C-alpha cells in the first residue's frame, strides 16, 4: 500500500498550487480521501474531503472558496487545487485514505508547502 503526495513547493502569497496524491495497493474507489495539513508548532488539521467514488466534497471554513479537492478514479489519484494562497497556509500537507467502513486508514508522508514572498 502506498499513498504518495507531490506538488508542494514555494509559492508567493496569492499564488496557486496543485497537490497530487497517488494511491496504490488498494481499491481506490472504496476509499474516502482527505487532505490535512500541519503547520509548524500546530496540530494537524483537516482541510478537505472527497467522499465516495462519486465525489461529494467538503471543506474547512478557512479554505472554502479557495481550495478544490477532486479525484480521478482511473488514475487512483486525488488532487487539491489551492488558489489565493496565504502565508498561514504554510504547512506540510498530508493525504489520507479512509475505507468507507472506517478501517483501514492510510497516510502519505506529506509534502511541504511554503507560502512566502
């Protein structure tokens, strides 16, 4: 089983970035997919979720209207499009795969996003 995030980097405030999360080793369409982030010195927080293969989406209030989560079941990949980035968005972003029954759960290793001028 692998969950691998990519696409992080340094971006200026107001810029955009798209994160990807590639999954393998399990039946992707059976899993709800979520993005979390952890800023330095803070607890990990939930950012966005896409539920089921059909893809109902949910967002934390702090990113609503700026971030878009999507999935491509043919590629076993989930994306997080991040627009209008703010410095407080600097964090390690983690992808989570959560079986629709609640177990098992898988985590990626994270990808660093730094928003700075």
